[in-house]
C-alpha cells in the first residue's frame, strides 16, 4: 500500500534526447548573438520561440505520461518546477540586486526592484506589458527584461496541467482541446500584433499556442498517432508534380531526415530574415516554431539531429542553457547602463564570456546539486523562502528607492536632479472632465485657455519653460499631446494611413481648438526628423534608402501642408516650433554620476553634437520648413535650434547646465533656457 502510494506520486519523465539539448543550444546562442551583436543576427530573438516549443513538448510529455500511469500529482509537478527554475533564478536575482546597489541611480534601482518582484512572482511579462510605451526606458537598460519569457512559461505551467487533468477526468479529447486552444491563441496573436504589438509580444494568451504546439507533438508521439504515411504521401505527390511521374515512396529514415533539414532551414531562415521591423510574433512566428516542431518530430536518429545537434559542444551549451540565458542579459544590460551607450565589441564579448563561466558555475555547483541531489522539505522550503525574500527586497527597493542614495555625494545628487525628464508638468493641472490626465494638462483649470500646445513629447518637453513666461501664464495654456504623434492631421495615401494616433487624439485636438471660442493661438511641436530619418538604439541613422527618405519627407510635407491650411483658415494665430537637435549620445555621458563605471569610461567633452552632423540629419526636414514658410506667411515659425547651436556645435550642456534629459528631449532647465531666449517672439 505504501509502495503504491509512493509510485503514484512519482511523475514520469521522457527519455533523454541529446538532440533536444542541442536545439536548446541553438536557441540560446541565437538569443545571445542577437542581444550582443544584433547587426550580425537580426532575428536571433526567435530563439525564445524555440524554447517555447521545447518546453511545451517536454512538459506535456511528463504530464500525459504521468496521467496515463495514474501517477500525476500537482504537488510533485510544482516541486519539480521549483527545483528546476528557482536555484539559478535566485543566484541571478541576488547578483542583480547587489550590482544594482553599487551602480544604479535611485530611479533605476527602484525599477530594478519592481522587475525583481515580477521575476520572482513569474509575472515579468505582465509588468513589461503594462510599462512598455513611448516614454519607457530603453530595453537595453532593464537588466531583468529577459525574464518575460519565464513568466509566460510559468503561467503556462499553471494553466495547462489543470486543463489536461480536467480533460482526463471528464473524458474530453485532449488532442481536440489542444488544437482549439492553439487556434484561438494564434488568432489572438495575429489580431493583436496589428492592434497592440506590445500585448501580442507579452500576453500569455497570445503566446500559449507556441508552447501548446510543442505539447501537440508530445501528444501525437505518446499516442503513436501515425502521421508519417500521410506526410510521405503528400511529399510524394508534391514531387510528382515537378517530375511528371510517380516516385517511389520515402522510407521512414529519409522522411525524418527531410523533416530535420526542413526544420533547421526554417529556423536559420527566420534568424536571418526576421527583424524588429516585422510584426512579431504574428505570422512570422510560424517560421521558428514550425522549424523547432519539425526538428523534434524528426527524432534523434535523423542525420542533423544525430551528427550536429547531438554533438558534445552543442549538448554542453544546451545543458547550461537556462543559467546562460539568465546571466547573459543582465551582464550586457549593466554594461550598457554604466557606459551610457552600447558597449564596445570588446566589452560585449567579455560580458558573454563571463556569462558562459557564470552559467557553468551555476549549473555545476548550484543547479545540479539542488535539482538532482537528495530531496527534502527543508531544501524546497528554503528555495521558496529565498525567492520570497528577493521579492521582498525588490518590493522595498520599488517603494522606497535606493536607500544608498542618501550616501551619494551632493554633486551626484545635483547632477541626477538636472537630468530629471522635463515632462513632469510642474505647474500644470489635469484638464477637467478628462480621463487621460497625461494627454491633457492645463495651467489654470478655472479659466478658459487662450493658447493650446499640440504635439508629441517634443511639445510636452516645452511645458516647463512655457509655463514660466508671464505672458503665457496670464493668457492660460492647455497642452494636448499624444505619445509619438506628430501635430498633423491623419493622412491616407494609396490605402495606407500615416500619422494615425490612438483615439484620433491629434485630430480631435485640432478640431476642438478650431471650434473653441476662447483659443486664440495654436502652437505645434513634434519629433519630425524621426519620421523622415529614423535612428536606431545606438542613436545612429537607420540604414534607409534615399528613395525611402524622400518618400517619408514627401508624406510629411503633404500632411503639414494640409494641417497648416486648415488651421490658418480657422483665423487663429499659428506658431510652429521647428524641432530641437537630436543628439547622437545621451547627456549622461557628460557627467560622472555613478559610483562605479567600467574601466575606460571617460566624460564626454565637449558635450555637444557637431553642427555639420545636425545639418546633415535635418536636410529634408528643414527643406519642408522653408517651403512651408513661403506657403504660409502668416504662420510664425520659431527655430529652437538657433538658441542651442552655434556655427560649430549644438550643445547639450551650456554654462554648467544640462539642457537635455535624454538624446532628444530638453530637460526642465533646457526648456527654461530656450524660452528665456524666445520670450519676445511669443508676444501677441
């Protein structure tokens, strides 16, 4: 009796396959290459999708095998998950907390604390989903960003066992259930990738189909559902069309080799072709997921699986793939934070090499002893308590910030204050009866506004300086803005929409301003250059053809002409702020703020963008402005860059004052500085 009870509690485990560890290695190496050298493997992020297929396959194998033998236990299942996930995660979270304590600024440490809570609670994907947006920090400065994928997997591990157990007890066909869920999840993925790309990327509902696709393969193999004859017949029929004669049927080994080669080809093709510009996951995610599906289904005896994926080097990387995945991104991210830019290739190579060393040490001395060593309640409880402790430390950091900040020198504290993002609307109030208090602010909610400022964040960063001009304050001003939306009417050309914004925010702002009896002046400002010549994460120009640049400029010109025509016709006074220079560096490079920097870090001097670089980047935009000045002589165009640049340089720091808070937005001080220079031009 006792023996049978023990047996029932032991979950089954699928037979070890070295080729799956090799596939893990391919996945993690693709991700690492993308993170360290995205220009080398632009689609390397599809490695995560391969992980999803592998996880779904292995977990479903365990679950179905255990249910079939009557040995399934939720307790045993989650104990195994704890032993698999927690040891390496605890080490990495603890290390990130310690490193963050030493090198992060208070706000950065606060954000790290929040992400530690998300990582420990397996909800990182939900946290990143909610905070992703136009004003969000760069992905490269979030050391725990990669834990989003663990969140999706852990949520799958909660939902899928319950559904399988329910199907098993109620005699529901698990295969049909899985197919229905895959279809529904994939449909959500395809729909949301067009309506809300961030949701499609992070939402478990839009991602579960990938894990379940692996689960589907596990079900097919475990129940010995014979698909080979149908596949062979289909391949034979296809080949016959090209040869005009019947070919001898493929034998099983030949079919397995074909599947393996096709699967690897799909993975390689996806890693090379797919990039961040594609709507991903969406339909593109079929390439790596089907590729991984085919590779696993081909079995360990197929040529590529046996000779390549089962090779010792790949298997070794596959064995340490989990701690390697955990370690590599924080090291790259902290290097980026401390360098205030993408680290040099040498630093990135060093970070990856260190990640391999730490991953092996973690696997050898932490993961293996705990996972495969003698199991005890004390060991399981200790792991759970350590994760709770780390979540608690993260929560305290998030609520209170970095308690170390009180020990920072006054110089560092002052420099941090100067870099505060100038979008805080210090003197402004939310607009009455407006749900979105960010997109609508007013200086005096008890008085009708005579001036409206419309645009994206490059209108909002003018708020600090504008609010301190006596002439403006007396007239009262309302700010209408939408993240990333140029102050132009939405445009439709050849069936495509340009400058469309959420809830038609800019269009509505224009119409309200035109109809308003109190509004006398309409001010416009926006990040126009970005619409013509996009910049990448390294603040360099994207590789865009001259044709595309000219097309972008023509579309912006048309939209601006339509907008100014309508606004001028309204009889209001129109002011257009010609945008500030966009830097090719972050202003943090100009001040030594952190207690610890990487070796070789030097303070940028001069803290400025060369004027020729600015002029070259703005050729098309300034040509559009010159044409607009001629076409609309009643519109007042104010060149903000005239007050930030001289003949040689465009300054981010002047007279000891940081004028920028990041590479494109003015700081509060910068906004005040600019408006102190143009105050006379704004007298009406």
